[in-house]
């Protein structure tokens, strides 16, 4: 699929999602960019901002099967992956797939379930398969995870381990809508006369796969690649950071910047694309030092400071003109 075709389809998807979701344009675009890049998304913000609605609307608009799982402290790994059940008809144990076997899996309030269950997603997110009792089962393609987390409650929650956070290509914060946006939410609810807000499918799973393949054809200049590496490397030497971004972080920077370029209608990546996605891609992969954490340092501010300090390439100046 050509870049203009992908750009047009993404614009149609965003328009369709906007019929149900108000005031989340930036977050929706970044979530779609992560899907085009083949990654997974974590929405982390206070309750009631429409994170679940956004995930469901995106899944419907891109034509993927959608399953939602409300995470609770007593949830077991088998409740996500599935398990072997004894079948009297065949006098044998048969595998019953869990909710993970879908196109887009929403783990709602993922930090309410124990780390053992959270880790059940690791293999699925990294390799597109699950292993149960020594047997591997492939997940549908394309397969994506969108998780939500509530950062304001600590009782009955479990912080996501670094290994789990690193599997998410981006972590997005929605924020409160403005007065006009919140008013529009209420007007939409009154106008549709029902609680559920529905959207229509714009593409299907096969078309989404072709869109993802089209994004893979975009070439990136060596200087832009070096810039991604420079940003990741700067996180490893910053005095406020104890654990910096891994090579997976620099790769996520590159893949997200490439998707953003395609959404903008370009077949080349600008340094500005990398800068735009730096915070959602890198912030959740970094661990602050004890002193920085005690001082109330915001990790997103650290990433912004790194972006301002690390010089970007001039390779795209001619193309910009």
C-alpha cells in the first residue's frame, strides 16, 4: 500500500473515532502510530477520561476483534491465556483459548492485578504467542494490546515491573478535556440517547496488515537513526536516571517516528518526528535515582531536557524546504 493511501485511511480512522471520543486527538494519533508500528500502548491517567472508550473505538475503526478484560487482584494467568480443560466427549484435555486470542486485547486497570498475571502478557506482546503447559499457541495477526492504568490509587494495586513497561511502545496520558471539549462530551451523550457510543469499521484486519507493511517500506536517513541512538544513550548517562533506555527504546523511537511521518503524508522521517514521540516512547522506560525521586523529579521533564540538549541532525533541511 502506498504512503498516500495509508495517510488517507488513517485520516478516515481518526475522523470515525472522533465521533465517539472527544478531546483526545493527540493520544489517538499516537496510539494509531503505535499500531502502525506493530506496537502496544499503555494509557495511564485518572479514571473517567474515556481511555476504555478510546481503545474500543480504535479497535472497531481498524476492524480488529476486540476483547476487554477487567483486571482484578484474584485474576490468574490462565484467565488471560486460556488453559487445558478435560473434555468428557473425547476423554482428553483440550485447550480453551482465553480472551488474549483476539485482534486487540484491552487490559483494563492492569495495575490492579498481581505481577504474576501481568507477566502472562510478556510472551504475547513480544512474540505473538502464548505457552501453556509446554505447548505454544500462535495469536491472531495483527495482535495488539492496549492497557489502562490508574496512577492515583495505591491500595490494591501493583506497580508494573520495568520488564512489563518496556514491552509497551508508548505510554500516553490523556489529561482533562477543556471546557468546550467536556461540554461536547455531554452534548454527544444527550444527542445519541443511549450510554454506548458506537463507531463503524473503516478498514479490516487484512487492510491494516497491508498498511503496516506499507509503513515498513519507509526509509530513514542514517543521521536520523544516529539521533535516535544519541537520545537513548543520553538517558543512560543522565545524573537523575539510574537505568536508561535499552536498544528497544531507541528502536521504538525510530518506529514511532516513521509512523508519525506516514500519518503526516511523508515518506521520510524528520528529526521533529523523533522529538515529538520522545516523551511517550522513553519516559516509562527510565528509572530515576533515589535522590531524583525523593526530590520529586518528573521523568517526562528529564526526557524533555535531554531532547533540548542533544543536537539533532540537519539532514532533512532540504526536504523541509
